C-alpha cells in the first residue's frame, strides 16, 4: 500500500463521525431522552442525555442538557415514577384529573 494512501486512511479513521443515539424518546413537548453507546477502557457502556427545549423571554429557542451515567438509570426512573404518582395524587385531591 502506498505511503500516502496509508496516511489518508489513518487520518480518516481519526476523524469523528456523527454518532447516532441507539434510542430516542421524544414526548413532542420539547423533552427528549437519547441513549448513547460508548466504548471505554473497561468495555462498552451507555449514557443517557436528557434534553429540554423551550423559548426564552426573547422568543429564542434554548436547550438544556444533562448527561446521566447508566449506573443511575434505575434510581432516577424510580424517582420520576414517585414524582408522577405524587402529582397525580395531588391533582386527584384537587379534582383536576388528567
């Protein structure tokens, strides 16, 4: 293989490609959950990105993002489930069922 071709191939291998999430949940109201597959020193792992998009006071779109390690998925899911149950209970008590 010619030396120049080898240099081009190794450069192309170093150029990051646009990664795609392995899962995308979009609630249609500005909230998204993306699950990403990664490889590290200790093997494959996932992390999730929560995104919330909204219009600010100047009518400009803003997006807030937080990245969550896979070790925390179950605890956060439990916390969100408890929060949803509490909100539903309060609305029921106020006579505002969804």
